[in-house]
C-alpha cells in the first residue's frame, strides 16, 4: 500500500512539473524592426510584452532581443509609425524565435497653432510705442568717434605704407618748389610766432 502511494505521488509530481513547465515556457525572442516603405531599420522602437509588461527597445540598427513566453502578445511602437502587435506561437518546439517586424508609417495631423505675443493688438501697439531702445552701444560708438579721441589716437598711430608714400612725395615736391633758391625761414614770421605762443599757453609742449 505504501509503495503504491509513493508511485502515485511521484506520478502526480511529474505531471504537475510538466504542466508548470508547459505554462511557463520561456524563449529567447529576437528580431529586427524595419520600415515598410524602404526596409530601413527603425531604431529605438519600444517593444513591450503585454502579459508581463516587460520589454526592451531596438538598437540603432533595429535589432532587439529579450526573454518572453510562448503565446504572449508583443506590441511594437515608435514615433511616426503605427502601433503593431505580434503573437508568439505557443506550438514552438525550440527555445528561440526570430522575427522581422515591419512598421507602417503614420501621418499625424496637428491643429494649427497661432502664437500671439500679447493678449490683444491694442496692448501690443502700446508696448511697441513705449519700448525704450537701449542706446549704450550708440553712446559708446559716438564717444569713440569724437574729435578728441581721434586726435589722441592719431598721435600714437604709426603711418602705414600709403601715408609714408604721401609724406615722401610731399618732401620731394617741397624740394623741387624751392630748387635753386633758399627756403623761407620762419624765425622772423609773426604768424608762426603767434601759433607758437598759443601752443605754449595750451601746454602742448609739456608732453
């Protein structure tokens, strides 16, 4: 009697184990997600197992691979494509299954959005008229272009090639103008003395 009871218990455990394994038969589910029009891979596609709420995303080349159960429904979704689903066959005899999932493009029409900077046209016109334009850059530019600033920079700015050539031509013309005679001496020129005294009073010779 005890022997029969042991045999019955062993058979029961075997049947229960087989039923559990048949119900929880895991497989390695992998594949590639491609676009329907060009057959190009669809990167970063979301792949979810509806039964277990687990899944993965396809890589840059559209490839994916994760563990699923036989008979589960797998949902594929990606921006710009229609959602699609695939049911893993429950009659598989192996623990691996491969799939090429084709995604169809989806056109999304958005409502027209009109952006207004102000609640009404009257408020916009009032704000536009009363807007104070900053003039810091303008004031700075006018200060840099003042006559005193330009004269100060001219004192320390060396002559370039054009100015050197002009000065050389002026010297040659001056020599040709007084060729054969003595040049004038400003030592006894009253106008030159008046300019010298004014420059002395201004302090031009202190620098």
